[in-house]
C-alpha cells in the first residue's frame, strides 16, 4: 500500500526538486548570502523595503493592525496602500508584537516567501 502512495507522489517530488534546482541557479546570490540581498535596492524597491520594515517594527496603534504612521504624517497610512504586500506584512507584524521580535529578519523572511 505504501509503495502505491510513493509512486503516486513521485511526480510531485520530481517537480519540487526541479523547482528547487531552478531557484538555486536563478537566485544563487540569495542562497550564498543567506537572503541578505534585495531584489531592488533603488527607487520604489528600496522604499518598499523600508516601509515593510517600519510597518513591522512600529507599535500597533489604537487604529488597528493595518494602520501605521511611517508615511503620510500626521494621518498615517494603511498597509494596503503602502506597497507592503499585506499577506506577508500583517502576519509578520503580529508575530513581532505578540510572539517574539523578528523585525530584524523581515527582509530575509520576505525574500524567502517571494522566491518560494
């Protein structure tokens, strides 16, 4: 019975290994430098890195977890309009404030999720 399941998932395992091989060759700098690189280190790419880091670090205000004060002072900004990738940024902010501090590793975690 187990041999049947192994044969059934063999194609998926081959596909996953092929994908990992492609990402290793395409993003070898990220693997060599421990994801301490940036996809874009100028213009909007650099701004997006800073807003993501600041969003995760900033204390959660009474306006909720989606709001932060880094841009558009004094009214603030929402994560959805600041190019922050909300599906990654919101969980990172929650983890940083309620479980353990991960703000220093935010760009690395973001790069990992973008590549994989």
